[in-house]
């Protein structure tokens, strides 16, 4: 009697599979993928007797993890990587970044800069990014070209740029792009007021209304510096978090970025409203903004994901670095060596980010029914031997250079460390042109 095998598109066998939800590691298992979705997770010994796959991938010395989710970045700013290092936040912004943007930012700048960011993120295992920048249609085109999942910000700021004249103009243009891209399976949108110090109450009120009407997350920098909080207290008699709460912005759809300087009342507000935090440890340190109280946030049950911020203030879009640094900082600051263990750091870089973006049912874990957004990390090198806990090695030993394969919705985007289907020479030429232009005007 002939056994009928179930036809699928892809079968990935791996030495270890970190499901994330539930928090277990399967050993010598396989993930079956069909039409871009995970249809089964089962022992590798059973997989080939059940499935007939169009493509088989064997990862004998790898850990397979969910694709990493960059919860906060400014992707196009990759073209300004290293342009103004070793400066405090407001000096960096006002004297260097904002003037450079005024001189150079255009749809072409955003397209090329986002392409550069996508290439870097994909090779580092990032399958989804939450962006805050101008010309979102150009960013959407770049992300689509690379097959990346992206959540693009409908940015709002009160002062004019080359993109828009005022807050309403930013929002209206962003909403038009959202309408244009509404049916794209990998492109999503959020409302992205820049920060409480650059956005008025009137604009925040419009954003709160739109968020409720359109079911869109709100993505906003908060409590990045002590100066920001002092100015808010002087102007509004409220901390930025308290002000946003009074304006009905906090809640499960709110993503506060940085959240470095928080008093207990602020933390309790974030926890009680179910708000989310995008923790960007490298950027916080590089700009000397301070140390976010992440261990305390986690104790209070606040959902915390990880972001890189832009390459202009990091200077890399590397979630492996962020996982390790977040874990080490939480331990050092809390005085508790058990704070933020490796499994929790991985969850922050995957499922927590997906939940914050409203994509928790779609991505963020290796679960049956979810999109096959996957990342394979080799632990074969001598520096990864011996291996007693592959998730510990993932966070504390391996780096983005260990990523060998990446799939998004079942499509292979990185194969044996090489990007698939993209003209790298064309991208390198575009970057060289922008470097010449920015250097000329510095």
C-alpha cells in the first residue's frame, strides 16, 4: 500500500528550533511551510514520511528562530551613518541631522536609504521593521523590492520639511500612501508623531482619533532626555507620558520609543494602560541619553520590544547587538543577574515587537498558522562550541554574521548569507552618489 505524502512548498530541518511561543526549543525538528505559512512543526524523523516538499533545507548546526522585529528605526537615515558622531541628542539633531535632511532628503534619498537599510537588516536576520521617516511611499517601494515586512510611519511634526508643510499635511500625505498600499500583504502603517516636544495637543488629538477610527498603532519618541521632561513640566505641568495619557494616546496600540527617564507614576501609567515600549539600548548609550529601567518595566508587565533606532545614531541596524546589550544592562542596573535572561531577550526581539505592532497573530513566533518569517543562525563555528543552551549562545555568543538564511512569508530572502534577487552593484553605486553629495555639503 502506497502512503500518500502531503505536498508542501518548503521543509526546513534544524538541529534546534526556538518557537518563542511557547518558550520551548525543539531539537532535531522540522518546520513545514506551504503558501507562505507554517503548517506543521514536528520531529524531523517524521517530517519526510508525512510531507513531500518542493524544496528541502537541512540545517544541521543551526538554531531556527522567528524573524527578528526591529521595533523602531529611521531606515533611510542609513545614508547618514557616522555623519555626526559623539554628540548629545539635541546638538546632534539641531546642528547636524536636521540641516542635512533639509539639504538632501527627497523621495529618491528615502528609497535608496531604505534599500541600504533593508539589505543590512535582512542579512542580520531582521524580517520586519517599524519605521518613522518621510516619503513613506518611497520606503514602501524599497521594502517591497526586498520582500521585507514593514510598518511605515505616518509621520507628524509641526515644522516644514522637503516632504510636507505642517502636521496636517504630513498626516494627509501619509494617509494617502496607506490607502494606495492597503492591499499589500507585507506593508502596514502606524501613526508616527515624532515626539511630545515637536507635536502640539491639537495634532495629538487628531492622531488619537485616527488611531481609534483606523485601528492603527501610534509610534512616538518619549522621555529620551531629562531636558525633554523639564520642558514638558514647565510648559504643560505634566511629564510627556502624563500629557499623552490625558490626550488619550496611551493604550495597547501605543509604542513609546526610548522611555529612558521615567518616574514611578509614569511607569504605572504605561503598565495600567497596556502601552508598549521600544527599547533602543545602543542608541541610548551612544547619545548619552541614559539607561532605560527595563527590568522594572518587565516586572510591571509592560510589553517591551527592541529597536535599533537609525543608523545615524547607532551606527548599525543589528538586533543581535541589541539583545545582548539589553540583557547586560538590565542585569547591571538592577543588580540582579537573573534579570532579562536570553530567552526573554529573544522574545523581546521577536514576539514582543509583533504584539506591539498589532501583528502578534501573523509573525513573531514559530507557530502553526503564522507567516513563515524565519531566520537560521549557524552555531557551527568554534567560538560557539560547546553549546549547552542554543538560545544563550544566540544572545551571548553569536552575532548577525552567523545568520545564514532568512525567509519572509516563506520566500527565501537570504540564502547562505547572500541576498537573493537584488542588484547589489546598483545599490552600491547609489550609496556612493549620496556619500559624495553629503560630504560636499558638510
